[in-house]
C-alpha cells in the first residue's frame, strides 16, 4: 500500500536529477532515500520531530547527499528557495 502511494507520489512529483528535495515528516527516511535516487546530482533533506526516527534514518542514509534534521516542520525556518520539491510522504 505504501509502495502504491510512493509510486503515485514520485510520478506526480517528477523530481529532476539536480533537484533539492525537502521531505517533511520523513520518519525513518524511506521516502527520503527514494527521492535521493531520483535526484542523483541534487540534495535531499528529511525532517522529523521524532529523535528515534531521525536516528534510524541517519543510520540508514547511505549517502552524503541525504541529510536528516530533527525539527518541527511547523516552526522550522525553511527558506522558500531552499528546495525545488517538497514532500510530506509516508515513511
């Protein structure tokens, strides 16, 4: 079920190879890592309010282009031009 959601999400997002992606509510980072595959020359940031999930995501990031930040997306100061694509995915 999550796979179907991610397939539809990424098809609609049309992430480019140089895009800067922000995954809000990244959880354990699954969607963040999938987005990173679509932007091999870009960068990806996952943000979540849960310290245990961010720690799990960091442990499985596997690439320097993926950064995970602990934070509340409602109050985190993201600059509007800092990303080319934003997600509130599942996973």
